[in-house]
C-alpha cells in the first residue's frame, strides 16, 4: 500500500499544484495540506483528501476509487 502526504506551508500566490498517477489506483492514497491554493493536475487515486486555506481546483482528469474529502476553509472548490 502506498500513501502520499504533502504539506505546503508557502502562502504565496503560487500555491500548491500536484498530480500524477500512483503505481496502481488500488493502492495509492493522496493527502494534501496547503497554506494557499491547491490545484490538482490529474491522476488516479484510491482516496483523496485535501485541506487548503485557498481555493481548490483541477486542471486535469482525476479518478478516485473511494472517499474524497475537500476542505477549502471559506474559499471556492471547483471540480469538473
């Protein structure tokens, strides 16, 4: 099983951009915490958790097999 956790304490305007595909969707969990905005550039995951003090958005396709939790304080969450 593979778990990836990312913490971005940078609150600058550039935020956090993360994406990619794990070895297999069945064993890849992704959890992020960002001091600014978070952008997902795509990928396939078993589960996805994101906490962001800024907006949360995506620029590429995201596939999540199980639970997805997105928290953006009082900011916008945009997913398609």
